[in-house]
């Protein structure tokens, strides 16, 4: 039979007071998120920082570091921030949403040489389209279900003057998009 004994220890055998260098890592940066188009993969995350030692990656893809991440689908992303000594910080649930705002295929329209200007291809996505002159006075409105081709005329059927016009597209999700269009008559 083995006899058990207990010996009190007055002092610890070894102690360390060395602090983890990563415990105080709090990176300073800002994030701008540009949503992805419904029709194309155009989402973008842009990171701004004054600390040029920081490296950023998305979804733990350490082979791709940068401050701008483009062509992102809508969804949730996790950003890893790393400093020059390898300390990391996570920013989870960065959401790249969808937008119905599209860039118009062209920014000019000449009603005398073109029959109409296509404002929107998919008519199910909008509740209304408003066209404003340079004074932001409404000159034409299209409601959902209307033809979305504009002939360059105002509500009274008169041709609009040459100049800059604003096109506002209001979508069923509440989003509003504003575009410039130059009309040449």
C-alpha cells in the first residue's frame, strides 16, 4: 500500500507577468459598403485607415489582402484585420445588400434621332419613375404598369428643351435612385 502525503508549497514554482502583445490590438478603420446590383455582381467594400501596417481580408481568405474588395455578391462577410506582428481582429456580419439602382446604359438622349429612351427594363421592380428638369420640377411620371419608354416629352405632350434632367426611380422596396440624363433636341 502507498502512503499519500501532502506538502504545502509556500511560493509558486514559476510565475510570468509577460503581457500578450495582441491583447491591446484595437485597429482604427472605417468601412464603406456599396450594395450589389440585382442584375449584376457589383458589391464593394472599401476600408479606409491611417494605419498602413494593417492588412484586411474577407472570409479568412488570407491570400487576398487589400483595402478594396469588389465584385461581391450580396450576403454576409467576415473581415479579418491583421497588423504587422500577426495580431488579428474580426469584424463579423458585414452585410452587402442588393440595390435596384442601376447605372443607365447611356447618359444622353436625342428624341429627334431616337424614338424613345428605355428607362427601366424590368417593370416589376419599380413603383414609379419621375423625370425632373434642372429646377427639379416634375415634368413626367410613369407608374408601375406603364410603358417605361420615354419619348422626350413632358406631361402635356410637348418636347422638352435641351438640357440636364434628373430621373428618379422609386422601387417597391422603398429605395430611390436618382440619375442624370442630358437631352439634346
